[in-house]
C-alpha cells in the first residue's frame, strides 16, 4: 500500500532502473573503490540464445525410432584421419577442453585424465605445459600449443596424441591468458620460467606467426617435428566462424575446435567475457557451412565447445553438424567445483555456491582451481576421476536416448531436420524451422 | 660427411633421416645443399650432430633444436630457431623476424642483422647478433641474454621480465618497463663469455645493459597508461 505524505498525497512505488540495476550499480561501486576492472573466471553469464532454444522432433509415422536398450546407437568418433598416421579414436564424442596446470591444481588435472580415460575420451593440456601426472593418467592427451609457449618443449610435444594450436577461446576472442600472482607457486613459476608471485599475462598472439599463410607453415613445422604421426587441431573462438574455419582448413588443420562465448576461462576481464564473441548456438552452422563449401565436412572434424552441459546439448551440437564437443566448466562442476557443501566457505568469500568465479584468487574451497596445498588436499583425484567418468557416461546415454528416438543408429546421423527452434533468434542462428512452421529467418523461397 | 640434396630427397625424407640420428651416432656431420628457402629444414633435431645448410632457408629452420649445431650459409627466414632448447645455430647472413622466439636454451649467432621481434618471449636462449636488430626485439623476454653488437630498433625489451640485453650501439627507443641498467663486473664477465662462445670479437666495456624495471610485474592502476 502506498504511503501518504503529510499533505495526504500518495507516494509512487519506488522504481528500480532497468538500466542501472543492482548488479550494474555494484559494478560501478567496485570500480570506483578499486580502480581496476573486474577479473573473474568462467564464461558468459548473461542469457544468450542457446541449445535450450532447440527441440528434437523425435520419431513419427515418417521416421521410426530405435529400441532403447536393444538396438545399437554408436558413439565413436575418429579425429584427424586426414593427415595423421595415428588419428585419435574416441569411444564417445565428448572431450575434455584445455585447462592449464596453474589455473587448476595438479590433482585436478590428474582427475580430468582419469575420468576422460575411463570414459574413453581425450583430455587436453593448457597454458602452462604438460605435467607428468596428467600425461600418466590420460590415455589420450591433446597438447595445446599456445601463444605464451609456457612450458613448451619438443619432448612433451612428441608425447602428445594430438596437438591443438590455440588461436583463441570463446571467453575472450583476441585476448591472452591471465594468471595472477596469488597462484604462482614455486612449481608453476618454474614450469613457466617466470619469477614467483608476479602477474603472468600470457600473450594473445603467437610470437612466430601471423595470418593463415604463416599458420600453414607452422602446421608443416609441427608435422615435421612429430613425423606426421599425430593430428593437428586449430582452436578458434567463435568470432568469425565461417572465415576462421575456412582459413584453418586452408592452413591444413585436421580438426577445428570452435569455442562459443559461454566457454570458460581461468581468468580475464568480466567485460571481455560478457561483451566479446558469439553464443555457441550461433557459430556452429557457419562453421559447418565452411566445411561443406570446401568439401571437407566429416573429413576435417569440428569440435564444438562453450557451455555444453548435457546429452541434449551434445545431440543438438551433433545434429547441427559438429563431430564432437568439448567440455570445461561442466567437467569442473562434475569434479566438485561450486558444490553447495562448501556454502559456508563460499559465503565467507562473499559469494555463494554456483556463483563462485574468482578462480584467479586461488582460494577455491573445493580445492580445484588453486595451488594452495591445504585446499588442494581436500580434493581426491581418484574420486574426482570417478565422478567425471560417471558424468561423461550419463551425457553419452542421454545423447543416445535422443538419437534413438530420432531413429539414428549413430550420433553422427543426427541432422538439422531433427530439430525445431522455440524462438525466432534460435531459428535464425541454428537455421532450423521455428516450431510449428516450415520457416526460419533468412530462409529463401518460403514465407511464414 | 653425409650430404643431402634437398631438391632430390625432399623435406620429409631429409628430416626423417636427421631425426633418426641417435645420441651416439658416428654420422655427426651433415651438409644440406639446394635448400632454396624451404621451410622447416632441420627442425626438431635431438642429437649431437652438426648440420650445415648451404644456402638460404625459409621459416622455422632448426626450430625447437636440441643438442645439434646448425650452420646456415645464407640468410634465414622467419622464426629460425624458434623454441630452441639447446645446441647452437649460426647464421652467416641476415635473420628474418622472430629469431629464436620463445627459445629456452642454447645459442643463436647471427653474423649479419636480425629483423624485428628478435628473441620475442625468450625463455633462456642466448642470442648474439653481430649487426643490428629490428623493432620490438625481446618483447616479453622472460630470461636469457640478447647481445647486439650494432643498434637496436624501437621498443627494445617491451614488457620484458628477467631477460638481459647488452647493446653496443644506439637503442632507438626502449619499450614499456625496459630500462638502462648498471654494468657490473659479473655482467662484463658474462658478456665476455657469450661473445667468446659466439666467436665474435668485441669489447664488453663498449656495451650497455638493459633489463626490466619490474614496475609492471603486478597490476597497478597507476601504471595503466603504460599498457
């Protein structure tokens, strides 16, 4: 009920600005108090059109389903068969994305290797080089070749099952890494050849090549160094997916890893995460179009990442033309990151379970994104590996369930025709019909 | 001496032959003729062998070198000796951009000039250039030594960490957080040792040392203008 002023005139209801929201105002107050932009981990938190805006149609009279628990629905994928003597053979099309030792603890990296290996898939190093525990526990390990070249050495390169040349990542297309002083332990400092305790700003560009013509020569060098044995991936942020995919193929990549803006980072500016790049839903079709235009779809593999959480996301990515997906943030949650059991400690850090993203500060109560020995000791890599394996298995079962319902005996047989969109935006981005119509924005020859 | 005509053997077969040399090979001397500016010549070597390329090379010659000595009797293309771990590369002519990028160890000697971004992100390599180096040399250099007997271009040592730069001639400009340093006895001794190892006759006292002012090691809003 409105109050009355002494003259008996009613007050209007206090009205919050849609422009200056509580969140925005807190950003302004924080900036004014510190003079430093906000740095955090994770991917875009804003709501963007996503795979949630797509639905599968399932079977009907025109298509008949496969029997669950009876009829086989294959999940295998081969990556890098185009040029490599030893392509990567995976049991499931869900891989673990690159996350650095440094950003993550050694035991957390070990758990990623254990879980991925038990589920029959690959894991990936990160900005900081390859650790023995990670190599030892990963049956298939992809070695990231990053602009910083921290910990880069040819011996590790030759131990890798594939090499991923990182050009960019979805959380920060055009940005380099950031590992702040709090997390630079003796071991991290030694691996990166930098003094302990300083802020490490990884380069955003490779130091010895620029552009697609140089990239072609860089790929040649890496192939010569590794005897043409292992696949070479090129990872790009979802900035200009049609052109970047085209140029990566032209340069000779065996696989293209494409990362949308929901994809996480260990640490970067919040303004970068939320305002640069494109949603994962929007980038897959242009990349597939580039592959098809060059006659390379299914020959050069497309690995999609950025906010993949469930078997439904996996199935939707594959229906739109991806060969496999990669998960990062979801894998950390499976390990125990942001678990409500640490709520009291999250509260003490001024946050709450699910919202904790100050991974760069090294105080992770779950002991995953830290180098603090006491916090690290809370995390059991064997149990973490078991949890990740379970999660990967569930995602696979979910994707198979959907594929069978669509009458597909392999996840790769899912197709755009199996999908409809719930919103105009999603219809336009995924180039599948708006539900209840045979039309999507931009489609020629049809009217609404 | 083993002799390979690259125009006949081809890159893959040649590199495979060189990679096949073990720690204890008795075939320690190799000569490559007709390189014709090819890329990735003798990259990824890991044996105590000496390879001499008779002519100019393209990108990434002797990339990621370990143990081997690679002599280039000509000029060298971009990224020569990138990420070198150990061993030695000697370029008789000029070197293009990104020489020794991210090199972790070993030595690179250039008898001529080196282009821009020489020693970019160097992580322990020693680079000795008899002539001049181009702009942005040793950008983000982490450790190791860059010795230049001639002049350095713009923005030397920009955003460098603990790498040391010894310049005999003029420095057109210093990069962010790079400053002139005192040349103490230990630096004169180190420089003499590097020059001796490179086989270059120069007087260490004629050089000036530069390195990180260390003001950008941890973020401070008052330094925002430097970025």
